[in-house]
C-alpha cells in the first residue's frame, strides 16, 4: 500500500482510494504523543476486505498505510490483493510461518 501524506489536515468527508479500497474521513481527534507533543489522529470508515463489515481505522496525518481488515480477519503480513502477494514474495525471509 502506498504511503499517505497530507500537507495539512484533510477535511471531514475526504475520500481516499488505496489499492482499490475506499476510505472516508469521518473524524479528526487531538492526540498527545508519549513525548508530550500534540498531534491529531484521523479516523477513516471503510469495509473489511475479507467480510465487508464496516470498520473504522485510525491513522496519523502521514502514514505508511491503512488497515484493510476488521479485528476478526486481521492477518499481519498477509496481503489482501494479488499485487500485494507479489510484493511480499520478494522478501520471503521477512515472512512469518
């Protein structure tokens, strides 16, 4: 999944399309980091790529990617799309059995 980077905080209702999955920004919440600095977290509404259940995922303004599955179907390291599986196969030593 491509990284997301916003030059400023996006407006509520902003829609993203990442690897064919649609995300809609539903809220922005203030957040305090461990070091005490202030930031915001973005809450995105989407559907689980496995079962289609509506879910909300949270991300910072700049993120490496967004979660694509609900808690019941979460599989870290397992790609959702065929393109993702091809990207994974380049680094077999990093995969867990």
